[in-house]
């Protein structure tokens, strides 16, 4: 299958200025980057194609060769290949743009030759109670991680000795090899791109500069924290390789379901069973609040199931802000059970003396049913 035109891949015209070319590439690279499209094979293929296209068109010599000979300019079989060009894929435009685009996401500023690798970010899942979210608290975390080796101070060499410059790459971290028409630049196989080698590794970390350790960290859980909140602890991730910047620790907070209260933003909801006599005649009931206290709610006579009562400022505090939500009490009328003979007799007498005024909802429902049946029989 014929390779797509590089200009078409980037969505630009021939003769496009370098700055406009770079803008077009940046936009597409961000759109199709694998981290933005996990598991998307088509996006990964597209990302590789636009990288290849930009690598050629951003270089004046490569672009001139492509404009004259097309893809044949880079065909190593020799067909239509122009002479006099030497292309290196190592230290050019794509690396600069990639670091500019994704450097912060992948760990901060661009690394210089021979520098260590930034430590990995860590995730810690912390489950708290609704009471903890209401009050806020300080949590102690036991985090398994890697830390800088104390014996070599992170250098990886015995007694913190200075590493030796790599003879293979002369400290550059990359080596070049000629393959036909191309000069290919690759990571040095001896020092793995570090630019130096450790002749006498530290016996504690075996030259890695890091050791495994479980650390105890303290994190403040603010009042009003919500389920799914992410707290970042800068520099508390894994140690960087050979003294590089450590990663970050991200604490993901989840709030356990509560036995009485359901949360809705800053508001709380609580279902409270109301005795039938209290709902019928009216009265007061005590309801719990999340601060461990009780509040008295006045129940008017004739209260039905589903009726809500609002207790102002008895909900959740705002996260890092002002104000407190409300507590909504939803009445659930409880039907009496395990009645004595006397209680049953009194209820029968009540039923016999009842009327439409006593149970208006039932009377209205039966009237609607009667009208429906009459309509069906006509």
C-alpha cells in the first residue's frame, strides 16, 4: 500500500512556513498521542505517521529531498535516491517538539545528556468515613516505594565515587551507525544513554542508586473532602535514578457509604421512621446529625411518607470554602406490627368510623379507578 503524503498527514500545503508546520504537528501529536488514546491501535499508527512526516518536513535538507523525489528519497533500495545527503534521526526537531509537548506530563523538564531519569509517580488509595470527611483529619500512610540509596547517595557507585565517562559513546549517551544512505543514531548499548558507566557498583543498591523502603507519610484530609478527590504530595513518589528529581505521590480519597446518611454535594439526606400515631396526631421526633448531636423536628398532624423536613446548616462543610449544606429528613411512616387484641379492636372501630375526610388520598384513588372502569364498560 502506498505511503500517505507527508503534507496531507499534517494537513498543510507545500511551502508552509516552519512555524505553521510546527503548529499543525503539535495539534495532531496532542490529539493522537497514545497516552490520550489508550488501547487505540489506529491512533497509535496515526501518531507514528505524523511523527515520521514532521521529522522529514521540519528538516530543510530532508524536506528538499522529499519535495523533489517524494518517498523515494528515503527508500534504502536505491531507487530514485538523491546523493549528497546525510540524515540523522537523533538530535533533531522531533525530540524538541516531543519534549515541549509532553515533557511536563512525562516528568518535568527535558533531560540533558547523561542526566538520570525522573522517579515514577505513585498512587495511594485512601478510604475514609463520612465523619472523617465532615471533620477532616490527619492520615498516616505507609507507602512502599524506592528511595535514594544512603550508602552511595544515589550515585550507584561504591562510596559515592564519581561514575566514569562511557568510552563507547564518549559520554554522549548515543552512538551512530551507517546503514546505507542513512546515519542512524541510537541509544548507547553500554551505558543505556546515561553517558557514563559505574565500574564499582554500590553493594547495597547494586548500582541502581535506589533501594526499596516503606515510608510513613502524613497527609491532611481537609473538611468537606468529596469521594474521588485527588491530593498531590510533591516529591513523595519514587526516587529518581542516580539523583534525578523524585516523582509525586497522588492520594485518591474514597468515602465509605454511611449507614444513616446519603450525601449529595454539600447536603445530607436521612430517612427517619415516624410512628403512625405521631404522623397522624403530630408531635416531635429526635433525629441524629453527623456532628454526633441530635436535633428536634416538629412533625405536623397528617404527615405522609416522603414528606421532607430541612435542617439548615446541618449538612457537609464546603471544601476549602465557606458555607455548610443542609440536612434533609425524609419521613417514612411506620405501620404498627405485633398488635394486641385491644389495639386491633380499636383500629377496627377507627376504620368503621372513618370517612373520605379521614383518608382523602385513598378516596380519590378509588374514585379514579371507578371512573376508569365505567369508561371501559361503556
